[in-house]
C-alpha cells in the first residue's frame, strides 16, 4: 500500500475498533479515525492517530472526513446496542461504504457479527430473539458492501470477550460455526486481512480455536 495513504477507521473509540487502532499503529500504519464524540480524541491522538470529528449517520460528514489524503483501506467496527434507537449498524456503514466508493479505496473491512445473514443458523433461538433487530441491520450493511463493487472482507466475530489477545483467533468461511473470541484477536485478524488477498471478497466467521461451541467440522482460512 502507498506509504503516504492512510487507513480510515470508524469505531476506534472502544472495543474491537480501539484494538484495531492499536494494532495498525504497532504496524506503523498511518491511521485516520472518525469520532462522533471527543471523549477519546486525546488518547487516540497520543497514539499518533489523526482524528476527524463526524457522525457516521451524517453522509456529508463522512464524505468530508474521507476527503484529503488518499485512503488505501476503510475499516468499520461501528454498531449499536438494541436500546440505542437509531443505530449505525446499517445507515452508518452505508454512508461509509458509499464514501469509500467515491474515494476509490483498495479495500473495505466490515466487522459484523455471527448471527448476521446465513450465519443465523449458528446462534440459539434466544440469542436471535435478543439480537434480532441489530442482526437485520448488520445483514443490510453486509449486503450493501457486497453490492458496492468494492474489494471487501466481512468479519463476523462470535461472542466477544475483553481479555488480552490469545493468538488463537481463526477465520472460516463456514457460516454454521459459533463460539467466542477476544476483541484483541478480532483486531489482529482484521489487520492481517488488510494485507492478505486470501481474504478478498469473503464473508468470514471469527472464533478462538479454543472456544468453539459448534461440533461441526470446518476449514480454517489461511491468510499467508
């Protein structure tokens, strides 16, 4: 990737997005992060990240945020909780995808969730009932990305934990598997997908190989 271009990151204020920000900076990447609230701006700037303020739900603000220096890739981890009202899961990601098309970025990585789309079969009924509205929004965002013409990778993590990375994170195209994974391991997988053509135009479930719940056999995607 062009050393002068940046990676545009949405969702860097917390969770998987924050872990991706750390991972990218450790790799020496130039990162531009979209923030809706200034709360975490000082911390991100201290990491050497350029912060642009704007709400992903505002299409014009997203376009403005992506203007300027070339953007080699876009990574989005944005989403919401069932109580959040209007969530960014679909509309925010749609705005990011549409803006990414306009700047002709090389890759778009969307962090979604197991339970979205055909991976509904991996979740028990009670989980689907709890997360149903969110998963519908996530599936719409996934489909919009697939239809956009961008080179994409969709990563669907299982149940997320906040402990340090284990190094046991794996990706599979088998949508029927379920399990858990640490947020830091999802971040490491996302950063590896940036560099790997093996992940291009794929929808992948992300799990810790020591925390797989399903009994089904599945192949692990090699990113090498």
